[in-house]
């Protein structure tokens, strides 16, 4: 998490019209399960890291902290196609594909040098304690408001 947080501060900013993030990582020993390949739960953690990168680079993290909002994942699915082994390099990408009045919908793709090894989708929202879900439109407005200051 700390590595991604620091890295994201120095990467190019992301605009609302292209909400996408890509990370290049390597499978480390703490990522492994009993079969000595990346644990299925680790994929979900890495999806979280991809979202953190997106939050920071888009300005959403600043808007959330300023207003006391938190990001929540309401639903996540993952399809595993090929295992990732210890020390194997892989790229993971996140694309926000659409949103409605409540949720953001995202696609996560894990690739090694040869092919797609896992794909997933998630549905998430921004939540304000005591108020409820913040609409994506209001979320974008808050990010723009903070950019203009």
C-alpha cells in the first residue's frame, strides 16, 4: 500500500474522461498459497491497490479525505484463467467502464507476458457517513471543485 501511495503521487494525473490505471508488479513470496502460486484473495487486494492509484491520481482521494467520504466495494467477481507463479512479472489494469446514479462499474485485467491470466469486475460507490451514497455526479463535482482551489 505504501509503495503504491508514494508511486501514485509521482505519476501522471488521471482525468474524469479516462478513468484508468495500470500497475506493473511481481508475485512475491507473501502472495503465494499452498500451491505456490498467487493466492486468489491476493488478486482482490491488488484490485484495491489499483483503485488507490486511481483515487490518488484522479484527485478523488483528496476529495474523499476533505469531506470524510469513504470508498466501498459492493460487488466483485473474478475469473482465474492461469496461475501466476513466484517472482513472475504481471501487469494489472483497471478501467472504470461506466457509472449510474449510485455506482461506478470497473473492469480489472491481470496479464503476464503471454496472455490474460485473470479478469474481474467490481461495483463500488463513495459513501458519506450519516448521509449515504454520494452519486458519481456529485463525486466528480467535488473533485473539480478541489482542482479549482
